[in-house]
C-alpha cells in the first residue's frame, strides 16, 4: 500500500487493482514504461506499479524528460 495505511491510499490501491483486472490492462511478463514528471500523479502511478510489479510479473522502466522550461525542472529530474 502506498505510504502509510491511510484510508484514501488503501481505497486507491483497491480501485487501481479492480480497474487493471477488469480491463485486463496488465498481463504477466509485460514491460511497462512509466513516464514520470516528478509531480504527485505520476509518482503515485509509479508507486502503484512498482508495488505490484513482482506479484504480476511486470518489468518496469522509468522515463523522464527535462525540457529545462521550468525553474523546478532540475529538481524534478533529480527526484525522479
């Protein structure tokens, strides 16, 4: 589960699993490239996938592109 065992995080975990299974979005031995900007939404997606990768047989890769357009771009790149 993401972060602490808070109710919203637990609910997100369950919703994510249900949607992935319902729509057959991921299959064993899939390779998934996750685009991560460093913002909360892409980091949350990465954490959800990383927690599930071993049990689902997924291979994860992370992609980040620093366009250098924002003052925070270098900090985001370091974080990712």
